[in-house]
């Protein structure tokens, strides 16, 4: 691409929007008539800008904001007041206390039962030490 085409393509947007002086506009007109690439770029930009202008003119339907706001408020969950929240917290706490007390009584041993003891039989190592000492000393002799 030539430098002239680059310069023209850089000023195509101001040309389409009518921001160029008469001399610059005449220069761009003459070049576009002769250069196929610059003409295609000009056509593309002009179509794109026309689509953008069409989209700018779209007006929202009446009561759009009202409908959106109504949907948002209907999707929000209802708020609990302090009295209701406090009542539910108290009920849950009392249920926990009752269950905890019942479990605590179920695991306590009965008061009249006799405790069971286990006997641990321990070895008396002192007698074996003398035997080991004798066996060890006999080997060295």
C-alpha cells in the first residue's frame, strides 16, 4: 500500500463526517475515484457508520425501567424482622439444650452401680535381671 493510500485511509472517517476542508475533500474525492482499495475502505466505513447511527436511534419501550425494577424486587427474598429472627433463634437454642441434656443423661453411669476395675499384671523384671547377668558373665569367662 502506498503512502498516499495510508494518508487517505487515515482521513476517511473525518471525510465521511464532513470535517475536512474543501481542498482536502476534493483531494480525497479524486483519489477514491481512482483507487479501488480506498474506495472499498470508504464503502465499508460508510456502511458501518450508518449501522451505528441506526442503533443510536433505538428508543427503549415505555415502562422498561419500571418492568426491570419490578422483576428485581420480586426476586429479592423477603426480609425477616427482628422479632421473628429472635424467636427462631430461641427455639433452636432450646431444642439444642433439650437434646444435649438428654444425651448427657444417657451417657452418665448409674449412681448405685459399683465401679469395675481391671487388673493389670506386671512382670517383675528384677528376678530376670540376675539371670541375664549370669548368662552374660558365663559367656565372657
